């Protein structure tokens, strides 16, 4: 597996973890005042999703820039 595949697979698993922590947060709020650990638990997967998502967002532009520079240098 290459680096991009690891990032994509990790992003999918982080999305699942984020969804579970948000659902647990709503359940805990329905039962009363939730502890701070439950309230702030979605933040870690959210920040990791931000970084992996930005990486995947930039990939096509970086690839386009690299291929464009090669074509200019070869022509």
C-alpha cells in the first residue's frame, strides 16, 4: 500500500470514529450532564480529519503542478 492509500483508509476510519463519538455525545447529553471527556472526545478525530482531508484536497493540484512543470521542462 502506498502513502495515499493509507491516508484515504485512515480518513475513512477517522470519519467512523468521529461519527461514533458525536453519537455518544448526543446520547450522553440526553441522559443528563455529560462529563468533559465525552463532550470533547469528537475533537481529536475532527482535527485528524481536517489534516487528512486537506491532504487529499491538495493532491490533485499538486499532481497537476508536477506534471505541468515536467511538460514545460521537456518541451
